[in-house]
């Protein structure tokens, strides 16, 4: 089984910023990234920095990181203090694991906008990826003293416990998040529910884990297959063979044919004995 893979994909880099609205904002909010990219030539000719940022973020959403970097280079060459571009390119450098460049861009953004929520978040991630856990914890604690209800940083605090596989220590932070921001428990927040469910699963709290995995399984994202997979394992432990086989089938139908042998062994087997829990890992995302 694969070991747990900790890779940070910073969705906050692509969230809304205070900026001049453009004709492409609605397209971006509707995830029409290809349509925006089709207007690349026109956007560059207009040289409108707000539109260029939308174009760059569209490239990022489609994992065309080099094209995104080209856009940010144009923006920052002409407007070196463009806060939105600094924050977004900082996140892009994080994705490239160019942490010194990421730190430079992020700190510059914070210089001109000290309360920028996204830059603060990315700075914490940089400390995390630098394995500077003293700096990470000190920074998080300082920020939480200023704002004890900062959902983003509490979430990062929870995720940091994945580093040492201290799932039991992570759970109270997820509970705190759910208390502070109940909307993150609904079907529009798959990442919260998936990571919370995973911690519960690792701590054998199967009933609640099943609830959270069920929520995350309804969202079409990179963790949907894993949600069904862990639902299958939990149902096996709970003796729910029909539900377990249904979860296996959904994971396989979504494209994970590697589960076929495991599913057939359990679902077609004459013996209903419980399988040993396994952990195939997943990529942490936000």
C-alpha cells in the first residue's frame, strides 16, 4: 500500500480577491477556464492587469503553470506591487516547490497588505513545507491569538498533525472548525469532510467517519474515489456487505480498476469475515 502522500494544492490562491471586476470574473466563477484562455490574445493586447490575473489563474486551474507564470511575469514587470498577482504567484512557486521565491512574493504581498488572508495562509504553508515547524506553530499561534476564529489557519493546524500521523490530535481542530463554521460540514466542502473523515477512520470512529465520507463522496473531486474506497472498508468493518460492495463498485466505476480484485475477493467470497483495515493514502488538498 502507498504511504500517505502530503502534497498541498492551495485552493486559497485562486479564491476571490478585492479587485476591479472584469468581464471574465463571472466566467471564472463558473469555471469556464478554457473559454477565458481562448481570449488570451485579446487579454494580452488590452494589457488589463485585472484580466491578466484572471487569465493566469485560469491557467493554474488547468495545471498550465508555466503559462500562468508568463502572465504573472508580465503583470509584475509592469506593476511590481500588484497584490493579487504577488499572492497568486507566491502560491504558484509553492506548487513548484521554489520556496525562496514563494517566500519573497508572499512577504512582499504582506508588506503592502498585512491583513491579506490568502497571503497569511500561504506563508504558513511555506513554513510547513520548509519543515520549519517551530516557525509554523509560532506563526499559527500568533495569528490565532489575533483571530481565534480563523478557519483557514485552524485547518492548517489540523493538517499539520498528518505530518506525524497524530490523527487523534487533529480531530479536535476539525471539531472546532465545524463549530465555528457549520457550512463547512455541508456538501460544498468536500476537503474538510474528507480529511476529518480520514482522521476518524484512522482512530476507528467508524460511524462518524462514514457520515463524513458519505458527504465527500457526493462531490466530484480528486478525493471522490478515495471516499468510496474508505466507505467500503468502513462498511466491511461494520458488517454491511451490501453497502461495502456498492461503495467498491462506485469507486471502480469512477476509474479505479485496481480495486477490482480486492472488491471481487470480498463481494464474491463465500466467507464474510472482516478484512484487515488497510491504508492506501491520498493527496492532501485544500
